[in-house]
């Protein structure tokens, strides 16, 4: 098995990728396309050990480019909305042999690549071409698919508190992850997923695209997340599932609650949430509105995405928990590296075939993160007596209020119980007396009004006094990262609560 063999699972005539207003591409044509792109890249002197940066907007070409490049070498997808300085940083760091951009692209990555003497090629799409079909070069050269120990994908960590770290993922890491995810979701060749995740992020690339391909299933490659058009597109495509981050689910939910019959009519087999904790209230409302299992999973880039997942069987999901271990080993450790018992809170640690061999050119980070074969995730959590994992916070995000440790996630989940609150995110605010105080950004349900006093009073009903937010800011939108994840670190400054 290699990454290239992932796309061998689908029947020749079966649809692999679809896209709005485009003819779908079959597995037979996708295989032909990926092999052609591999040979076209080889004609430029690129080998299995080279990296190719991909700067394309969400859509079928981005999906097929990832599949093609990863089949023969290493794909380095980059956010197409980066600025020149960001592209310069990432290209210097990654050292790709080539950058793929759209035809007639004006993206600043071209200037960044030119300054670094990195060649750029445009993905040429002809009129009425199949979804995902494009050409890079007219010349071709022989090349064999990459082997299991070759790098297939390289991404950076988010870098919210430090310099982004390079995460190389080998072919065998990704194959292990697709096996784990497909088993958890019981994916079938008849499944059809609507991708709304950005294709420069591990969630969309592995959980949606690669895993679907490995089962001969199909993916609708949308142009990105659009809550206004979600239900309509989901109906047109007759999807059986979708996966997103909590903020996406919350926005979809607002639409679906106004059209409950349309939501139920989709007859989804399940919907999946990952990349951040899903508030229990949102879990329950999604379950009610769509009438299907809500599968919350736990993933991260360093693990080629998934580590735990709630079971698919109806009623086996637990709100507020990210599920059971799905194949890689997962344990809870204290700061000294001792494994803890169920119910004891500590750092989530993992090991297994899906885990990266280590950060590139970063001995200091590897020394901290890898201990005795275990990768320390930086997440705080615990297992309950049934083996379900609960994430209680990110260690770096824990608020230290005069020695009292507060999990922002705990405050979020309590406030989300209020019917007039649509979204909330809790974070640390620097404080001269206590070191840190609690800040909370709140989005109210349309037409509702509340003041800070009412929110504190509500919080006091379920939280100890020291956990009640001091700083409450009402906003129309909460700043998010490129993938839609809420970012607590640095939020106080963004909202004007710190200099």
C-alpha cells in the first residue's frame, strides 16, 4: 500500500470527485490524471523526495492536486489568502522544488517564489473539463509512486504562541490515519461527503478527502464554506455526511433550525465534528435538527488527524467527549510522565503509526514533545470509566488567576447553555494583581439583549466565584483562524483588553 493505492479502491465508473456546475470525475479518470501529473512533475526533474507547494482555492483542482502530488512526492498545501511576507516565510521554511498556482494567478506567492528562485507553474483547466482535471506541463517522464517511508504531506503548526513548526507526515502515517477514520465512520463506497473544510488543513485533506478515496467513496469539492448555500448544495449532491469545525456547525445550525424539514430531508447517515471541542448544547441541537448521530472526534496535524472518535452506533455518542481510542494508543500522563487512571486529569499523549516522526529541524521542540515514544499533545483531558476521552483545555490556554487554574472550555460550555447566547469564547487577560483574569467574548442570538451583569449572574449559578469572567465583551463576530477555529491566545489584545 502507498498513498497512490488509495485511489485504486474505487470502481472505474464510480464518481470520485464532484463539484457544482462541473462534470464529475470517475475513479478511472482520476487515476489517469494523478499518474499524468506525477509524470509531468518528474519531467521537471522532481523526484519522490521533493516537495511541491500547492496554492489553489478550495475546489476539485485543489483536491486532485493534493492526491496527485502526494502519490508521487510530498504535497505542501498553503493558504491561498496569505500575504507576500507569509509566503516568503513558508517557502523559505519548506524549500519546495515547485509551486502550483491557478491559471492567470495574481497570487503574491508568485512574487515570493520568484524572489527565492523557486519555479512556479499554472494548473491549466480547459473548458468543460472534468472536475479536478488540469495540466501542468506538456512533457512527461517515468516515475514510480512514492514508498511508505517517503514524505507525503507537510504542514505547519498554527504557531499561535511560537514560530510555526514543520510537521512532515509520511505515506505510512496517512495510510494509518485513513484506516482508523474509515473504520470509525464505517465508510462505504456509496457514501458521498460535502467538503466544507479548507484543503490546506489536515481535517479536510485526510478525514474527508483521503479517507473517502480509500473506500471508493465520493467527495463534493465545494469552493469553501458557505452557510447560506449549505442546505441547498447538500440536497443537490445527495450527501450522506459532512465534517466541520464547531463554528461551522453552529452557523449551519442557525440556518437548519429555520428549515428543520429541509435538514431532516437530507437523511444524513451522520455528521462529524473535529479540530476543536463541540459545545454539548450544539451537539444536542445538531442531533435534534438533523436526526442523525453527531460524531465528535479528536485530531491534530501531528497525528495525521484522528486519535479518538465517538462510535457511530446511535446513542453511543457522549456530548462533551471526543470519543474512544480508534487505534493509535492514547493515555493521560502527569508532568513527570506517569500514566494516570480514569478520572484523573493530565496531558493527553499518543503513539502509533499515524504519528509524525518528529518536527523538522527543531530539536528543542522534539525534546519537549516526544518522551519515551509518546507524543505529548499539549491538550489537557481525562478518560471516564467507559473509556471516553474528555478534553478539558489546551495547557497553554489554561487561565492562571492568582494560582487558581481555570479551563476556558469549562466557562464556554456553561455560558453556551444560556438560550440567548449564540457563541462564546473565553480567554486570559493580563492582570497586574492576579497575573491573569478571565475574559469572555459573547455573540448574542439575533434580537436578544443582555448586559454583563446578567451573564455573570447566570455563570454564578454553575461556576465557582473565581471562574466568573471579569471582562465581558459583546461582539458581532469572534476572530477566528484560517480554518474557522476559535483562537484564545492573543484574543485579549485583538479585542482591545490589553496593550
